[in-house]
C-alpha cells in the first residue's frame, strides 16, 4: 500500500540549517493547503555533529509521528556524512537523492548503497558563499528540492514561505541574497 504522503529526510551537521529547512518546507506545504510535519532529530547537540531533519507532506491528515525510515527524497547538506552514514538507508529504487557537492552524479553514485536511485547534485555551499557571504547550504537546497521534487513543494511557494518566515527578521540584503540563492539552486541543480 502506498503512503498518502511524501517523506523527506534531511542529513546535515549541526549549524547547517537542516532543522530550519525541514520545518520551513513543512510550513510552506501547510500554507499551500496541504497537511505536513517538520521536525529534527539530534544526536549530540553540538555544532558540526550529525543531525537529521524530517518533513512529511500530504493531501490527507498525517497520523504517523515517527522518524522517517523509508523516505521518498533524501537531502544531504554535507556530503562528508556519506562516509559515516548510509544516507540511502530505506530509500526506494525510485527515490530521489539530492546532494550538496562539487562532485558529479557518477562520483556520488559510487559512494552510496542504492545504485538505482535518481541522484541530483548541486554545489549549494558555493552558491550560499557567493550570495550570502557564508556557507549556509539549507536555503539553496530548498530551491533545488523544489526543482527535483516539485510535486512536494513548488519554487514560488518556497520563495513566498522564506519571505514570510524571515522578512522581518533578516536585513533586506540577506533576504535578497537568500532569494537569489534559492533561484540559482533551482536553475543549477543537475
């Protein structure tokens, strides 16, 4: 039986924004009229430690409140985690793997356990450094997610949701930098 919702698992290190991305994408889906959940799972709570984020999005009420074991999409904000964590664990052959990396899809495929998944790569670190002046890959990766899993949440919704969430908290130049990063990632993901 197919799940009545899509599940996204975010792999990152503390401080890279996985929690923010997981929760924000969930809120954006709710704003679109869908049902959604977004929450983190922490190990040791320190900067740089591996963390997980989870997002569920569907057209029906979601009654599951567990961690995500069989995601439809896996987003990796820090590719170094792939050496210590099987990021493809539970990901079906028709699943999507989105990796922040400078490497090609072929290089990433050699590093993962499930050779059949659809892989997309993006140098979100470079985009965020160029547009924001620091390495914060979560924002560009949300733009890339809209491109590779548009049935989950669309680009316009990501842009509106980001402005709604951070419009009064960040300086205008940071808002514009993040919007540029989101759009670039949407266009550049391969």
